[in-house]
């Protein structure tokens, strides 16, 4: 049984049981981070072939409070560099699109559009608007491609907006992870200064809190499974 399938009383029993083995300082840290978490911004990575770059983006996104990463694997498999990602991925929801013989780009972007996301291609094309002009009223999926080929033509066709980071030097390109970091920092600051409801819903916070509590102790996963089973049978 998944955490989301439990009722409020059962979830509270889970929290009480897990909290008994985790110190109050850790619990407060988890709650403070949850208060800054968002799904209003999410990141889409299309066919990133360097594990170091993909891992650095995930790490930056987690640091900026982003909860969701969408990984498209049409030609390049998604790989994590543990030394770079520094454990960030375990605190996030990572969705992988790697169905053999399918156009995973179309599947991913179509699902995000159905959920009401604005699809933004981070691209250097001439018709791109500046990052600070992007409207953030709707949930926004930021699409990044590999540094050399960039995003596919399909992403450009499906995107609602083309956006780029203004650059002032001779070199008109940024490393993928740097680009993602700047983008998420700037847009995240704008969100938090706005009246947009960017925070997670209370039910999402509770479910994530239980998950994070279980990940905060080496035996948490086993303990969580035992408690869920006991609670479900109660």
C-alpha cells in the first residue's frame, strides 16, 4: 500500500511512529524544507548524455526547492554520478520516460501539458524572450537539452514559449548545469516574491514528510513498510 492511499488518521500514526526514532532537530529541518518545496516549477532533461551534467542539474534543482525532474531517454540513458548529485535525487520525484520504440519526448511533454503546465524551451533561437519576461502564473516545465545538440525539433514545436538567459559576453552559451541553476534561482526568487500559490498542497506535504522521515534513518524503509502494513491491518 502506498502512503497516498492511507487516510489522515493512518498517516498521523505513521508520522508518530517514525518521529519516535528521529531527533526533533531533523524533524524541524524536514518541515522547513517542505515549506519551500514547489511543483510549480519543474525541470525536463532531454537526452542528456553526460552523467555529470545531468547529476549537477538535479543537485541544483533540489537546492532551489524543485520537487520534480522529468528525464527523457530517447537515445541517451539517464545515469547519475553519485559524487556530483550528492544524494539530492532521493529527496525528489524523478520521472523517467524511456519506453523502447516510443517518442518519449512527446509522451513526457503531452503529460505535462495535460497537467496544465506551460512548456518552456530553454533555447538560443532568435525568437526567444528573456528569462525575466517569462509569465509564471501557470505551472511551468523548463526544458533543457544537451549542450551541443540542444533541444530536439519536437520540443521546439511543442513548446509554448522560447526563453533564454541574457548574456553580455563574447561567449553566447552556458554550461547546462549553470544554465539550469541560474534559471531556477531567478524564477524561484520571482515566485516567492509573488502572490502565486507555488507551495505544495497540505496533503502533498504530509505524504512527502512521511517519505522523508523514512529516508532520514538507515532502517527507515523497512520500518515504514512494517508500519504501513500494521496500520493497514488495524
